[in-house]
């Protein structure tokens, strides 16, 4: 039997905070440990092997702190590491513990939203190259055509607090232009990176009118609620004290400052953690 612990939420950096805040809205009574591997972000341009290795280290660290359930609040990690961790590592680490990602809950709702059956996905180079979205969408909705566009500049802009600057608007406009040129019939755009909700103002202003925008947080939150309703053993293994602790592999002061923008509030104390060797 699992000893109850907080729910772990992991991202390469700050992006997962957009998911955590939506989860907290739906499930405020649970305890959370948020871990940002800020010293090694961005993960987007990194190889499959490196993203897998870093993500596994983070998952093991959260398990070590008592978490039984870890959410990879990062599309790059979900695309490149989730399956291997679920299939290869979890049975050896502890078959009762669970790691879930953000791609599946997002994919599940897309079929109910698009009318043209043409969907666009923006994400990191890693997420787009992995083809995870087209592969997963085709399993549930084979009639939907998916077109992706990698946006390598978007995460660095967000990590540097440049969410609504002239530079951010230039790169958002450029990437969206390239995407909609490839498929002008797209009527639904998936923000396939947890950093991108911070660029929402710029994204909305360069999207063709009438395009639906899918921001993952609320769907991941609903899906987690549903998962815990169906898996009562895991629910009992998640503590409910309404508290959140924040961990970063970089400077706690810098994290606390930047997190204000993502969470729209002061987050209080941030703790430093070491994960493997820094690259
Ligand atoms: N937040 C991560 C995601 O959803 C990407 C950030 C990164 O490149 O590290 O893909």
C-alpha cells in the first residue's frame, strides 16, 4: 500500500505553472510539489535521450519526496519520455506509482471542437518532431488532418519575461503565418507547449478570426479530476492539505519572481534541488 504524498507536477521550467494553476482551481484541496528544471531548460531542442534522462531524474526526485502520482506538465517530456518511463521504469521503481502526461487529455477533446477537421499544433521542436500529436489524434479521430509548426523562439521569450514585447509579437506572427499557409483550413489551434498560454495576447491577435484556441490547462485539470475519481486507491494515496511546495534546479529567488507572472500571485518560499549533473 502506498504511503500518501503530494501530487508531483513537473516541467522543464515555468510552463507547467500554467497547468498547476488550472489543476489547483479544480482540485484546491490536494497537496502539490511543483518541480521546474530551470537550470537545464529549455528541453525543446534537446535529443530524445537527454529529455528522457532529465525527466526520469525529475520523476525519481518527486517519488523520493513522497509523491505517488506525477504529472509531466510539459509536452516535450510527455512526447519524448512518458511512454518509456511508464513502460520501462515504473514497473521497476514501484508498479503502484503513476506518471501521467498532458498530450492525451488535450487530444481527447479536439474531435469535439474542430468542425473543418483541420487542426494546427504549435509546440517545441522536440514535440513537433516527435509527431506525438498527429499520432495520438489519428488513433482517436482518423478523419482529422493535423499540421504542426515548431516555434523554437517562443519558450526562450517566455522564460525571459518577454511575453508581450515587440520581439515576441514578431516571432508569434511569423510562426502562425507559416502554419496557416501550410493549411488554411485549420479551424482549431492546439497550444502544444505549457509555456504558450503566456503568449496568449499575441497569439490571439495573429490567429485568423473564428479559429478555436485550445489551451491545455483546464483539460488536463478535468482529466486528472476524472482519473482520481476512477482510481480511488490513488486518490487515497494523495494527501489533501491544500498546500503547495515549489522546487527549482536554478535560483529560488529568480523562480519566485518569474512565477508571479505565471501564477498571478506571490508563491512564497521556493526550494533549490539538484538533479543529476548540470549540462
Ligand atoms: N513547457 C515545455 C512544453 O510544454 C517546453 C519548454 C522547453 O522547451 O523546455 O513542451
